[in-house]
C-alpha cells in the first residue's frame, strides 16, 4: 500500500501555520482520537518533515509516512497509546 492510499480517520489542516503550531495541533487532535485511528496532517511548513516523526518517537505514536504534493505535506500518524 502506498502512503497516498492510506485512509485517515481524521484529517487536520494546518496550512499557513509554522512551528510550533503543527506540533501543538497534532497533539491536541490526537488526544480526542481513539487508539488505532489514523490522523492525516496537512501542512505547508517544511519543518514538519522532521518535527512530526520526532514528535511521534517522543510520544510513542506510530509515524506511517508522508508525501508532498503541490507544496503541501500530508503526514500520517497512527495513535497507538493515550497521550
């Protein structure tokens, strides 16, 4: 399965925001999600390419991957534990 084929349970758009907003928004949205659900974060801040995987590692969530299209990054995170 390709990253683009992942069906997210929640899509959250943070286009137009910059660090630390994408991280804080990811944490806020994930709090309301159930374990096993997938978040698709849409952002245009290139910092998310490093920041989101690092956040996943530090919080124990599963980073599934990302793709870039038309200047926007689509990042996929599976909630594996409560934050």
